[in-house]
């Protein structure tokens, strides 16, 4: 990087206070305003970067245009390099997967959402899939597949489907969620009417899985 001082015309003298003397005499008249001195400085000094020479003013204008006006204070440590580092780290995590399977084959009480599996996800945007397979129960009764941040919670919504008596029946809930902090997502099941039913088919048929997309 090189620095050159350009020869510019003398500043225009003005009368007043709170100003710089126009010469070394220290007189009370014939002074330069702070604004004029600052304007002179940004135009007098010339920077050479990468073979391109610009005055301080045009260099600053070019940098501002390049960086834009959107705040990056919330990305990484708020600096350009910090933001890029954080985004590169996020890109590296795209495609990350998490999964958990049925923790217990205990019966699910009628009308009560019961936690059956959970996963802990890092900050980012995820596609979350929850599947629950039921067994038995009364025909034409409704079952739910619920996703939330607590056992039985439905912060991310639920899917309702109709059960068939005497047969296994499955419901799937798919959601795209964006997390700003590490969060545990729970898969819960609920049978809305009739006697308690079992989550059937073993762990492979009742699970929650997630893939990070951003």
C-alpha cells in the first residue's frame, strides 16, 4: 500500500472562532473551518491499493459501497471476517443429520400427548420429520403426531389422522424450523378417543429425524 500527498489549492480563509489559523501568525481572522480542513485532508491524501490509486474520500466511498449498509452485528463477532467465518461454518454444517427412535413401547393414554422420542438440534434451519405408528385402538378415532420443544408440546404443530381398528396405522409430521439456539425437539403421540393404544412396529416405525438445510 502506498500513500501520496496531492498538491491542492489553498483553503479559503474565513473569519470566526473555533477554527484553525490559516497561517502561523495565530491571528483571530483568516482561519479555516474544521469542515474545510477535513475536506482538504480526505482529498489531499491518496492511497494506492492493489495498483489502484484513490483519494481517502473515494477509497472510503468505494469500501462503503462494497460493504453495503446492512448490519452484520448479529453474525459472528460483528466484523466482516467474523461474519464470513461464521457463515463458512454454517455452510459446512449443511446436511448434518440427527435422529432418535422410539424410547418406550408403553401405552399412550387416551387424550394425553406423550413424548416418544426427542433430538437436540444446534442453531440453524432444519427439516424435521416425525413419524408415529399406532397399533389397535377403536376404529375411526383420531391420532396425532406432534412436534414441540417440550414433551407433549406443539410449538411446531401437529398432524391429525384417522386410525383403523386392529391394524397398524402411521402418521407423519414434517416441519421446517429455524433455531437461534440449541433446542431439544420432542416427538409426541396422542390418541384422541377410545382405550389406550400402543406405539407399534418397534423403533424403526416410530422416530424423529432432522436434516440441516441452512
